[in-house]
C-alpha cells in the first residue's frame, strides 16, 4: 500500500519546486521536450541517473499529468514516455532558466558563457 502524496503548496513557486524536485526532474523534462522516449533512451541521455530515481520521477510526473506513459502490446512490450500539454508548458520555463544561468558570470574567468 502506498502512502498518499501530500497536498501541493498553494504558492506557485513552492508548487513548482515540489513537482520538479531535485536536479533529475528538470533534466528528464528537458530530454522529453525533444519528443517521446523509451525508458532506456532516457537513461542513456542522463548518465548517472539510477533506474529507481528515473522510475520514481516518471511515476510522479504521470500522477500529476506532466507525462503520459504508453504501453504498446508488442513482444517485448514497448513503453514510451511523452510530455502532456501541461508538461510541454515547461519549455518556456526551462529556456528562461537556461538563459538566466548563462548570464551569470563564470567566477573562473569573470565572463559569462
């Protein structure tokens, strides 16, 4: 029996951080923004992620309507993960995060990337 997930915070920023907790969450979304992927394709694109962590994040995203999981009746079964329209809405957020991060000066050179 699994424990029910706690209610999401009312504050938008806190809610975002709850849904996309940890570095792997945003990186998984980043990869899925390129299109549907299988589990092993996601693992290859994210060196260092454990199967447990990837499974956990994908399940959380599925519960919150960010990702769909489609199983195809083939032998062996094929499972594909894809962002929903809600998940696709993260594109602008991640692009803004990337733009902001690239504007931060590199302390080693004193210049931006």
